[in-house]
């Protein structure tokens, strides 16, 4: 008589999509579809998701791991290694301030102190009104005309004084209305 | 015939208002009913004149460009009134850029087309001598191409200065390796465009101003070593370069210079752009390869060399943007032509980048041998603040701080190495006498602590201990003992770290201590 093997205590894999918001699911699916065939697809997939959502919500870890046949530890470890990947939702404008030497030579340290004071936040945080996320950059490549600030991967600013920084923040706040 | 007006779309020019200027020119021309052709170029690299507008006018010697700058949006109506479309007189008129001493005294080999051509127009690239190097290379055997690069004396421009041709020969001689995933034997060409060093922007300017030159250089490398797949690993902090490269790669495919049949040669070369994610250490070649493979950017132990076991374990050429971009001209004009520039064992030209507290910052491509003092004063015009230049950091955040007594040093790999400094990627950052060198030393350690990949202990932990030590030195107390400990720590990091990040962080720290010791003795 055949003996029924005792099942090993292996829980059914959790459905990675369980509880994920529809927009996150759509972003992850699109990112996987567009990039799955590439060699070393993980970074392109993570970029595609963040480009669409602005950040990598927690449920992306299991979804991407499932989609690329990686462990969740692989995905989490990769996300946490790279400063570019955000694990918190950003404000509506992302203001990146250069803290590197060439900008230091032109007053970036003072600008940095000013930025933290007027926004009331540290690097990596978002202002209370949700308008501005302040991020640090170690070189924006505008070293001849520092201090440099990059807004939303789009607008690069040169020779940013505290007054000019205030104007950037004012624009960010007004853009919301 | 419509007048051609050139306005840069380089990131630095944009940061100084070039987009507003371009829009104002288009609007004013429309208002006056004048037909103009607005061409968006890279930057000529004279940043104090940006936004620099160049108008093409007829002259007895053919079409020439008359420059005006810096042109703000508010200046545009006045320029039209002054007849600038025909080279008219105006307070902002500069004349021909080629006649400006800053420009005329340069040797622009790699940057010959930057600021001149429309960066994303493949036909314009061809019209300015593009693809000639690749054509010549495709008519040669791979080993012959490698020999030309060896003979040119070109050394890696990313910072390590390893002879490019020797690297290529290693990859050429390595058998293409298959991996279990697909069983296809393959070699790779990878461009390190993770230009993270503060004070450097030549890679960015080239990619924004002449991206086809990089693509051509990579295609030549692919032919020389037998590679079929290439990647450009670009840092995420360069969105403008990203857009230019995306357009140029698509343009090169459309024109048949990438793909299954490169330039009609029957050879395949596919090229893909990959974006980094803000990790400085990914500029180290093995960390970069890990990142391309989709992992944390942790440094690999060498050997094996990437040339033998690189991306996905296959033979891989990894070169910097400027190294690749130097190759088309070498293949076009020959190794001897390139070799004739430079001095000693440093051959050819280096695009130097003047940054920080200088009046005339920008890009200066010079043959090796020019002195730091010439660059700082003759080109740079001294400090922007008008105060004395106290310290200069060459070669990025891992480069030594040099005092005034060393400004007569020649730009030459060996001359820099002899005093314990490095040329790196050619970035030069000037500080005036307001700088606090203890703070700069602290920043070097803090930067290393933030960017360490964590693989080796001297870098991961040493940098954090370094910050704490420097804070203690500032606070006073057992200063002599702490200084001795700092030097000991630096020795450990230098000799015990796996890569240049931990290994070179002591350079800015110890040079600051050696040359600016008074800043370490000051009371808080």
C-alpha cells in the first residue's frame, strides 16, 4: 500500500499581488513587460516603476521578485543600496541640492543650511505641505557654476544663492495651485 | 535663405538661462517676420559667456560664426535691433570664438565638434567628419585596430590611466565566453559614464554635445575586440545627457551605424543605454558591472580582470567616455598624429575642467604638459571671489589638495603621481582662502562613509572612524595622539581597501593635513 508522503511544512507561496494598489500593479506589470527580456533587468525595472510612480511602494518588492524570479532579499537589497530609489512617496517637486566640493567652494554649505532651515526638513524628507522633497546630490555636473540645484530631473539651476533657492521653493509651491 | 542661429542645450548653459534665450530669439524673429533656423548645440565650454549665441554669417572665407554672450532673454530685442543676425556691433558681441585666447590656445581633438554640431543630427555629424574613424577601422583587421590604439599611447581617461590598447588586446585575445543562460559566446564593450567626481563634467559635455563621437568610439572598440553587445552606464544625475544619448543611439541605428550590419560591414554591434541609481562607487569598474547585472554595486576582487571575466563573466572592455571618444580621431588621422601631442608617457590631450571658485570656468582641452598655474590663472582668471586661491583639488573627491607651492606642477600622470597626487579625470576645483581644510578633510571621510559599498572593512568602518577622529581633533584635547591615529588609519585604508574609494580617500585627508596643518591646530 502506497504511503501518502507527509507534506513538508512548506506554506503556499503568498500571492505577491495580494493587497497591492491597482496603480502599483499596473506600473509593475508595464515595467516587467518592457524590461524582462533584458540582461540584468532589475535596475531598468525599478527605474521604470519609479519613473511612473515617483517612488517604489513596499509591495513592489514581492511583485518584482516574483516577476524576475529573484528572492525578495535580492530586490530589497538592491533598492536599499541605491540612493536614487525612494521608499517613501516624494513631494510634488523634487529639489536636489549639490553638496560636493566644487559647489562647496562657492558656498554650498551655507546654502545647505539655509535650505534645511527654510523648509524645516533634513535631506530625504518632504516639506509639511507636500510641495518639496529635499534630496542631496554628490555632483550634478554643473561644477563650473555652483552652487547647483536640480529640480525634477529637468530644471538645472546655477549660482544658487539663498534668495534664488527661496524663489525655487516659491515656484514649487505656486505650481501646485 | 534663413539665418542659422546656434544656442546651446548643454546642461550648464540651460542652468544659466539658455532655454529662455532660445525662446526669446524665436519669438522676436517671429514678431519681426524674419526666418531663422535655430540650432541647439552643445556648449563651447566658456561658461562665463553662457548663454552663448552664435550666428552664422557669410564671409569671404565662407560661412563663419559670430558669437554673442552672455545673452539673457532681455538682451534679445536689442540684439535684433543691432542687426546681430548679420554680425552687427553690440556690447555683447565677442566675434569668432576660435579667436578667443581661451579657446585658440586649446588643442581640441576630442571636443572638436562639441558646441559646433547639432548633437542629435546624424547627418550633421557625418558632415563634420564623423564615422571616418569607424570606416577606417572596419577596413582593418581587429588586431591592426588594437595596434593603432596601442601606438597612439592613449591611456584610460577615467582616472586610472591604464593603456587603452593593452586592455583591448587582452579582450581581443580572450576567447568569447558563453554563459549557461543562453549558451551564446559573447564579449562586451561597456562605457563607464558614471562621472561622479565633483569638479568633472567633460563626459557630460561630450555626451550632450557630441554623443555620436562616443557611439563611434564604442563601435570601433567592438570591432577591435570582437564584441557584439555594448552598454553605456550613465549616472542618473545627468538627465540632459540621457536625452541626448537616447536620441543619438536611435539615430545611429536608423543610419545603420549600430545593429546587425554596422556601416555595411556585416558585423553586429548592439548598444543600449543603462541608467545608474546614485551610487558613486558604481564608477569603479567592477561595481559598475555588478550594477549592470542588476545587483547592489559592490566591488569585486581583482583578479580576474574584467577584460577576461567581466560582465556576466565574459570578456569585457570597460572604458571611460573620453577614452572612447578619443578613438575615432586616432583611427581617422593615425596613431602618430595623436602621439605627437603631450609629454613623457602622457600622450595626446586631456579635457581639463575648471571648476569651483574661478572666474572663467569651463572646459580646456590641452595636450599634457600645461601647468596647473597656467590653468588657474591664464585660463581660469584667478578666483571668482577675488581672494587668493588657497587650495586646489585635482582629480575629484579622492584627489589630493594642492597648495600654492605646487601650482607649477605639469599636467602629466607621472608628475602628479610623483608628489602623491593624481590627475584622475581632469577636474580642477579651486578654493579661496575662506576654505577650512579640516572641514574638507572631514568631508572626504564622510563622503567615503556615505558611498562605501560596504564590502571591505578599511573603507566601510575606517571612513566612519575617520569622521569621528577629525571631529575630536577639532574639539581639541589629545590632538597629537589623534593626529597620529588619523595617519595610522589612513595608512590602513590606503593599503587595506579593495578599491580606489577606500584606498584614495586618505589622499585628500593627508594632503590637507600636510599642507594646511594650521587648520587642524585651530581651536574650535
